[in-house]
């Protein structure tokens, strides 16, 4: 079956996505979404992106709209900090939801998103990333330890200190005095696919400039090296705050730009807000065969 697929290409700090609106009708059958994502994300052969995001009607009480994101390898992710900012901008500017306060359903729970706009154009997006967990069984991680905070993991026979947590999706945060000696395309997939991580994991190397400023690079689960990762920036700051080496408010420098992360405490646990923007690159239409 051939269909004409309308889409928008967007990015948050260079983390780019193909947006597909299914709020009023299903366009792509569920069983085809994974293979479509792999096809659309192939750079040089199709639109090219880190992932594909679908706008869908909410299925949970208290949510306005549903966010679904598929990585470049076709796997569906629980949450994406840069992707959800693209999503919120798309939803508001296309009049799908007219409120500047959105409750977005994700596989990582309902996220509160607040928008600032000028003349109908979204200029800043704040996302409540929710409460994190450092419990290994909730990340999930196979370990004899209840928490894997600044602990050594043997990777290809070499010990690497890392802190492991989940902010709706799993992250390994590695603080390092320099990013220049990190060969990301080698060490990234080794950690992502380590036997300890039953659902694979996102990998971040973080250099601390001072307690309120860091720089980081990311190997994303299912997408590889990316220019930015919103959940990763959140996890890096949460890990650093938990270790006492970062403040509550931190400016995160990523290859694609900057994010502001603010830590908060709720019910004795740590959560965070992120603030940043998203951009429309272009809109298009293409014929696809399902």
C-alpha cells in the first residue's frame, strides 16, 4: 500500500526527529512503526534523523496528548528530553493543543511541559523530567548492589567508574577529567550493550568545568553518537548532585548546544527540570510503501 506521508523535520540542539501527526487518525499501523523509523532515519538514503516521533491521542487519565518516539534502530524509547521539546513545539504551533501547559503521556510516565511563545512561535520549553531512581533493579541493571553510584564496572576487561540511574529511561554517567581522549564509537556500544544492562543503556561522558557548568558527549541507546540528549543531560546533573560534585542549577554544554538543568526534591527523591528550545527544520511529503 502506497501512501503520501506528511511530516515535519525538527531538532533540539541538533538531536533531530521526523514528526508524524496521528492525533486525529492512525496513519502508520503499529506493527509498521519500527520498520518505518529505521527507513526514515537512514541518513543519505531518506529524511535522516536520530528518531521518529508520533503525536497520538492520550490513553491515560490526566494526559492531554501522547508522545511516542522510535530510535534510528527501530526500538521504541520510554522518553527523550530533546524529542519531547520538539513534540511540544509541534503540538502547540500546529494547534493540536492550544494550552501553553501540556501534560504529555510517555512510556516513562506523564510529563508536565510549559511553553513560552511570541506571536504564536514557541521560544522556550520547560520539561519536568520527573523523579529519578538510582535503584539498580528499577534502572534496570543486573547487580548485587542496590545502588550503582560511583562504582566500577568491568568493560572489555577494564574498570570504569560510573553512576547508573533512570529518569524514565536508563543512563550510565561517567565523570572524566577530559573528553578529548574518549573514543565514543568504541566505548559507547560496549557499555550500551553490556550484559549488566538488560534493556541496554544510554552512555554519557561528563567533564566538570565547575559546580554549575559541565560539558558532555553521548552515545544514545539505539541511535549511536548524537549531538545532544535531554534525558542524558538531566541524568548527568542528577548524578553529579547526588555525588555532591554539582550544584542544583547547572548549564550543560552539548555538541549541539546548551541546556539548563535544575534539580528538585520530591518525596525524598531527586527530579529535575530542563529548559531549552526546539526548531523546525522543514516540512515535507513523501510517498512510502507500507
